[in-house]
């Protein structure tokens, strides 16, 4: 399977993102559990692990010090996004240096404060699965002020799909 897009934030419209196919992760062994976190995703034969999408925030569910779940609608569909806010309490982050964890927690809190219903946001992060549905585990959020940003994102997605993402599968 083509792996050239694995660590690249591919620009995708919601309909394309939601149509990604789950693929067994090459790093997971046959003896591991079948949790959604062990699944990779493929788009027309190419593995993808990170995505960028842009649209209007249509829902927001905030659990303080745990997570912020919100939905981004770009006109082709709605993508669920999860921004984790548990950096200071999670055992996962306890292995990292405290100043780094504090910085990540502060950045996540800043992103969470900017996510408001009706705002146009550019969201980047890891493509993950939860209960059988594709979602983005957020690494960063940018609130767009330019009224042209949505149409420019659409044009970028179409151009990249036609000239880059779709043509690469024929190279192998």
C-alpha cells in the first residue's frame, strides 16, 4: 500500500474524509486488541494518517479538563473533531517533560477558547476512529477571518485530489 501521505496533513473535504476505509495498522500485531486506535485509514489505496479540513463549527461539547468535541461542516458533510484537554492529568503525558506538557495544555486551552459555533475554522490533526466513525484528533485549530478561505480550501482539495492524491496510486 502506498505510504507517501502517512505523515502529511492531506487536505480533504468532509465527504472524502468520511469515506476513508479502515485498514489494519502495519504496526499492530495479530495478537493485539481490535480497538479503533489500532486502525489506519486508506484513500484509494494510499494510507493517510493526518488531515486538514476547513468549515463552519456547527456543534460544541466541552468537558472541562477532559476534552472539547466539536463538528466542522464544509458543505459536503460534517466531521467530528476532538481536542484533548487532559494533558495535566493523563498518565500518557506523565512520561514527558513538565514544561512541554504545560505548553501543550496551554495551547489546547487556547484552541478550545477560540472554537465557537458559527466560526470558520481550519482544523489539522490525526485521523482516528471512534465507535466505527472517522474523526480528527485535533493538533491545531485556526479561526479563519478571510471570507475566501472556504472556497480556496475547496479548490486546494480538488486540485490536490486530481493532481497529487489520485495520480500517485499509478506510480507503483
